[in-house]
């Protein structure tokens, strides 16, 4: 199981392979799929912890080794990181983490000669755990390229807060059909500024909670629930949700009274969207295929374009993103998003509204893109969001009137975790 964790960590860091894909129980990594439920859960915990703390773990290991490991010892490095993640951050018996790492090194002909080194380094980590944690606390837990982007966009202090926030696993937020306060009381949850509710710690499956089978609510990060709320009154309006799966935003639009067309290119994701809407007792017109080929019979009142992006705002739940993506991906995705937005403009009637959003923290995929479209498309105007309408999230409204959330927003309180995904959203009207 630890050997599987080390191999998957290598795939994520060295080969830029998505963790979600490798951990998929249908099409994922064979070694991971072969594990039992408990071992899969521990493997996931080790991987997400290692990726969240990777620069600090690597620094801790380096401080214990007089001579750096040779270039060809990447496999050994990942064995050490997996063990260090358990020793320093997980509730796993330290002796087991050490012994299994040594055994793993001995089994690999490439690493056998380093088995004594593995034993010495990890036993020292166990003995000096508190000192090591203190010594590495000032090291940024995110890659250098991402740290530089954060500092450029948010300044040094806020960049540090955002980087530290991604170390904390996300809470579970729910969007409810109605009466958030009543549902918060039923589920021992807390009502958030958006009307979402946040669960406290609990054991078991979310699907076993009251209201799931009846479709009274769905899981949706509080930040992801914001874009659909920016339309205002949707009763009787015809709205398309482009890139619609898995369907949380589609459900919000339907609940708000809109007649919704959900467009999704992936047939598998479209099937999942259909299943989710069925559980919620909701219906929409489902359209499979390329959104650039989508053209409604009549122009629409509104479009929600939650565009595919670098997902750098979701690192609390997807810590591999910072190691599998880079600036080249952001540039490529920003160009695609702009193309999608310009197409969306052609589908909306005069006076119609487009809400453009994504879960990236990078201005290249948000503010800069919007300014470029506004600068050369006179028919499109920004509708600034009024901070007064968002008590508790006023600091998420930019000077231009866009929404910009970060993982460092919503402080923890009353035993509930803080944080939210990083999201950007801009409201545009087509004249």
C-alpha cells in the first residue's frame, strides 16, 4: 500500500499525472484499485498530505542527509516523502512508517544500497519531529512558480495566507433547496454567508445523511455556489449552463425558476449530470457535444459559463494541481476560456446576462481575460456586484465589481473549518 502511494506520488510529481484519474475506481491505477477500502483511504490520505506539504517534506529530508541523493534516486526520494508525510502529519505509528519504508527500499534493487540511509533518516525524523516541523514552517508549501503568481496577484502577505490555507482539507458544504437554517439544525451544520450550509466533523458517508435520498440538497463548495446566484431573478428565463457537469450549478438555476439547457461535451459526465438531476427530482434539456457548435433556436436570457480552468483554487481538495500544472497550462486554458466567452456572447439576446466563472486563482484566467473582452466588445458591459448584497463576503468583491474568493476566506469558528475554494466570477450584460 505504501509502495502504491510512492508510485502514484512519482506519477503526479514527475510525470504530471492527475491524482483524480489515478484514484478512479473504474479506470484508475490497477495497484490502487486492487487495495481494500481501508488501504485505499490511507493511500489517499498519504498522497494528499504529501502533496500539500511537499516542499517542507523535501526540505526536512534534505536536512537529514549530508550528501544529496543522486539524480537517479527519484524513486527513493518518493519512498522517503511518503514515510515523512506519515511521521510528521498523519496519525500512523511512526515505527510502522519507518519499517515499511526500509522494507520497500530493500525490495527495490535500485534502492537496496540506501536501506540503512532510509532507516537512519526516518528514525531521526521521528526523534526530532517537533524541531523539524518548526524549522520547515517558514518554507512555502506551494511550488515556486505558483508562489510567484500569488505574490504578483495578491501581494506577499495574502499570498502566504492562501498558500497556508491549502494545507487544510476542505469542509463539506451543501446547497439546500430551501430553508438553510432548518437544515443546519437537522444536520448539526452552520449556515454560511451565501446560504450554503457547512457540515461539522462526522463519521460515515454523506449519502447516508437525512435528505440525500429525497434530493433535498447536494454537495457543493460554498464558492462554487456563488456564480449561479449572481443572475438575480431567473423566474421564467431561458438559461444555458455551458460545461454543466456534474450539475450543482444547473440544479441551482432550475431551483431559481429558470428553464435550463445543460450543455456538456463529455458523454460520461453528461450521464452523471442526468443521474444527479434525477436524484434531485429536477429536469433540464440536456445537450451533449461541443459547446462551440451549440446554437439555441432563439437567443437566450442568460448563460452560465463555468469554464474549464487550471483549478488552482481547489488545491485544498486537489493538491496535485500545483504539481501537475504550470504556467503553460494557465496560458492555454485562458485562451480557451476567452474563446468560449466570446462564443457565449453570440448566444444571448439584447439585455441578456452572462456569468463567467472558474475555479482559478490566476488573474490571467479571470480579471485580465474579462478586461480584454470588454475592451474590444462594445456590446458587452460589466454589471458590478454590489458588496452590500453579500454580507460576510464583502472582501471578495473586487474594485471592478467582480467576485474573487480565495481559500483563505471564511475563518474557522465554533468548531467548524474555515476556507472556501478560490473562484472568480464576473457578471456581463449584452447590449
